[in-house]
């Protein structure tokens, strides 16, 4: 069956890695048609700041998107386009699997965990204002509806994938009401999944536990901001941001992207590692029901790393984006 996928190339290294991913996915055997759109509207500032309406309608129409990273100005400028897309499409679950790749040397072996990040609220609501000069207020929104929905998603994922342990990550000792509500919702949902061992970990301790012994975790569910921070930390456990994929999942659409950003320090040099967005593409193929094509790409990426003949720059090698792409396509046979 053919699938039409919205391709948002993104910015910085985005076009380099997303076009590499497109070539690799096209060689996977899945029938993919690509609809390329820009997510940044140059002239319009409708509803979602600078987010292009065309990008939203394209993903709504196709149901699937593969996206390169988009830049967001620090401490000024319009709201994040990345956050805008997730909110506009109600992509409420941000799924970030973190797993060692065979052949990639990293600080830990045996890491195989999934971060399930709530994707629509928390401090990412972007509701901020200056109360008086020198004092600003930023609102953290936590709702029972979104917390229960993400908790159920996380437990269902654990059950489906045969994962036995789930931890809720929070700071309810300080934010007693907001994180308290989040925790209460996860706790309530946990009672319907007696086969899954449930625990609660305060976010600062969770970070220490992750860098001491990441294998103790299988599924971690948490509010938006902690999910953002903890997923970069987890990327570091298995070799860095060049490797870790993600999926933003909603009821009507799903958008897949690397965890990393636009990497302005290496953009335009042709040396970015496309693995993270390629593995995001693998997640997308699985989500479409194209399991064989997904396995073909995953297997080829693993073979290239295992043979260690084509190692990208971020992992200490000399392979360019183009050389790595050719090697993966070649390894598909
Ligand atoms: P970043 O992830 O772009 O870069 C952090 C470091 O990791 C840099 O040294 C970079 O060279 C390296 N890196 C990242 N991806 C790599 C890859 N595929 N291959 C090799 N090296 C790679 O984080 P940074 O610098 O904090 O953010 C830059 C911009 O990206 C910001 O405007 C930020 O808002 C945006 N961003 C966008 C995201 C998205 O579109 N989902 C996610 C994260 C950041």
C-alpha cells in the first residue's frame, strides 16, 4: 500500500539529514510518496505565530510526517514552530526510545528504555508575562485530561512491547499541585496494569539514577519540560544526539523527527549524522504497518555501525552524510 508522507526538511542540518533519510526510506521497499512543505511561514502570522498553515493541513491530510529540526530564537522572537506543530495537530505523546546501537561505543551497554513525554502542556504552554518591571510570570499548565491520556499511552506501550517496569518522573515534592495532579493521574492509571511494576522518581534523582545505572529503567513517563531535558541526557548515554529518534503521536496524525536540533555549528558542511532521523523514519514505517521495510532499514543501519567502516564525524569517524547514506543503502542489499 502506498503512503503519502509530509516531508518538512527543516533548517540548519535539517535539509541535509532529512533528504538523506528520504533516500534511505525510498530504498526500503515501502511505497512512499513525499509532499515537501516548509513549516515556517515567511509572511503570515496566523494563529500559531510563524507556523505555516500549509504544513498543518498537509500533515492532517496525510496522517504522517517526517520532519527536520527547526530553529527557535532564544529569549526573543516568535513561539517555537516545533511546539506549535505538536499543539496544532494535538500530537500529545512524544515517544523517545533510547537504545544502544551495536558497534557504537558509549558509556553504557544494555540501555533499552523509552521516554514518554507529555507533549501539549506544562511550561511549554508559553503563557508568560511581565508582572512589573523586573518580575515575570510563566504558567505551568497541567490538566487531569492530558496527564491521564499520556499515562494510559505509556502503560499501553509497556504492555504492547512486553516492558515490565514503568516510572513516573516528577517534582511533586515542590510543585505539589501541578506535578501532584500529574502523579495522581499516573498512579490511578497504574492500578489497571498490575503486571507492570510501577514506581515514582523525583526528577533530580531520576537524572542521577540514569547516569549511574540506566538499565534499571524500561519506560519513563513525565511532563513536557522534564521529558525534553531527560531525553537529551539519555541520548548522551548511548552515543549522542546524532543517534536518537522520536515520534510525536496523536489520534489523527503522527510526526517523526530526530531529538536533536539544527546544529548550527556544523550546518552546511555535509558532515551531520543522519542516523537519528533515519531511525525516526523506521519508527514511522512501523507506525504505518510497514514492519518489513522498517526492519530492513534498521538492520542496514546496524550493519553499517557493526562493520565500523563508515563512521560519522560525531562518533569520531570521517564519513560524510552522503557517504553514510550510500553505505546504509548499500547494506540493504
Ligand atoms: P542541537 O541538537 O542542534 O546541537 C547540540 C550539539 O549536538 C551540537 O554540537 C551539534 O553539532 C550536535 N548534533 C546535533 N545533531 C547532530 C547530528 N545529527 N550529527 C552530528 N552532530 C549533531 O542543539 P542546540 O544547539 O541547543 O539547538 C540549535 C537549534 O535547534 C535551536 O534553535 C533549538 O531551538 C533548535 N532545536 C530544534 C529541535 C526540533 O526541531 N525538534 C529540537 C532541539 C533544538
